[in-house]
């Protein structure tokens, strides 16, 4: 009995994890299936576009700007060891467009949006507002989940594109004013090395990250336990799950996009 106890504990954890993954996958399939069946709540969708997209722009923009500036300093410092300081503009642009822009933008949106969605829907469940929707013949998945997931899927790629531009501008400001680069040469180097697929791949990542962020917020909000502690646990779990899924899916997408 003592010898098998560790294996039993490992089995319980594994089965619990697989069950949680299965429930989340079924929740995602149910959400996507409602996209093709009326009715669709356009007003709720428009409100979520503003909440998720427009109001996330300041934090994503500030994060991208300072990340681009710090990246320029780091690349210049590292490149100086090999007399390769001239690569700063191209690596800042490629790094922001392919990786840092989508990932950091996704994580900032996860911190802001996943927590907000989970807290909002969790509170609605605790106060029985979701039960009231069902009583009024309104499907909670259609009214609460689908507009948020769709809005995040469409808004986050736009945020990523804007964040890429702001991050590259941050690198430009630091490169010109701190590192002594010529303005025209910096911009030309950036334009010469940055390709359309670099930006496009990052925006595809942004769409996947937006879907995951909103999905986790809705999933944990819908499955929140009763009481303030239950809502708090759901909010924390939504942010953690969204962040981990962003990092994991980023690796998988990078492997898919940039390896032969």
C-alpha cells in the first residue's frame, strides 16, 4: 500500500488534469458551434470589442514601446562584442513582429481581460443572473461567451499590429537618441529586413491568443464556485491558464511557422 501510494496520487492528478482539459475542449467546441446558429447579439459584441480592444490599447502600447527600447539597448550591448551593432534595427523589428509583440501583448490582455471576464461572469453566476438569462430563454453561451470570444479573437491581432509598430518606434527612439544611429539609415534597415510574413505570423498568433484569453475567462467564470472566494479563485485560475496557454501555443505556432 505504501509503495503504490505515490503512483495513485500521480494517477489522480493526471486524471484530474485530463478531465479539466476535456471540459475546456468541450466548452470551446460549444462556443464555436454557436457562431453558426442564430441569434447573434451584435450590441454585446460591439461593447466587448470596445472593452477588449480599445481599452487595452494603452497598456499594450506602453508595454510594446518600453520593450522595443530595452530590446534595442540589449542587442546593441550584445552586438558590440562582435562588432555587429548595425543589426539593431533589423533584430528589433523582427523580434517585435514575430515574438515579443504577440506574446507580451497577449499576456497583457490576459492579465486585463481574462481576469475581468472571469470576475464578471463569476459574479453573475453567484448572483444568479445567469439563471435569470435561462429563465428568459436566453442562452448564456450565446449572450455571454460567444461575443467575448469573438471580440477578443478579432481585437487582439489589431492590438498586436499596433503594438509592433509602437515597439519598433520605441527601438527607433532609443537607437537614434541614445545609441547614435542615423534616422534614415535606421528606418531603411528596418524596412529592408522586415517581411510581410513576420508581421502576418504575429497577427495570427494574436488571434489565437485572443481566443484563448477570452475562452479561459468565460470558462472559469461559468464554472466559478459560489461566494466571493469562488469568484476570486476563478479569476486567478483564468489568468494563469490563459498565460500558460499563450506561452505553450506560441511555441507550437513558432515551430509551425518558422521551421522547415
